C-alpha cells in the first residue's frame, strides 16, 4: 500500500473511534527512517479538554493496532507510535494555523527573508495560503505556506 493510502486508511479507521472517545486526529504520517518504517499518529483532545495522557495514547494504539492487524493493511514491518503533538506542536495543515491565531509561533524558512531564516512572533491570521506574523518588535511579516520549512507553537514560560 502506498504511503499516502496508508495514512488515508488510518484516518478512516480512526474517524468514528476518536470522536466517540473525545479525541481528534492532529496528524498522521508513515515514514521511513533508516531501515525502519514508522506509523506515527498524533492525537489531541477535542474540544480542548486538557492534555493527552499515556492512557489515552494506549487506548488509541490498541484500537488502531487491532484494526490494522485485522485487515493486514500494511505489508512491511513498521513501528506504531501514538502520541500527543506536544506543547511545541508542529503547524502542518491550514486548520492548524487557523486554530492557533493569536498564539506565539516559531518559523523556519526555506530561504532567508529580510536577512533571516527564523521568525518568532504572534500568528495574526491566515488568508488562503498566506499567514501574517507580528514579531516582538511589532513588525508584521506575510509569508506563503510554501516558504515555510517548519512551523511550531513556541513554548513560552
């Protein structure tokens, strides 16, 4: 099964289960690292009812593992990992950016812009494929999602 098809299938398998249990799928990826394949599933509580616990991850892992084994859906050997996206969660999908408007984020760019490849500031919004970030000096920056190599929520203490 192709990588994209695997993640689509996982999303379908989890859809009803996660919503029934009060979770949501944050992100899913099937990637090769070295010689090993990893199916990584990131879950979140919905609506924001607190933090994802180890028991939450175990519950989802057991359910998904059973479903994947029933259908023998993944041909190669792989490791299944279920976790929270964490405090410094990556912003991958458009709805991630929409959800965290007003939050502090850290961005790494593919190519430098205004003399830097790193931007930290408050996410002002998203319009189509363009986000607005206001840095700590009050300077507003507009970035296309295609310019962003990596974006995460900033962990501020």
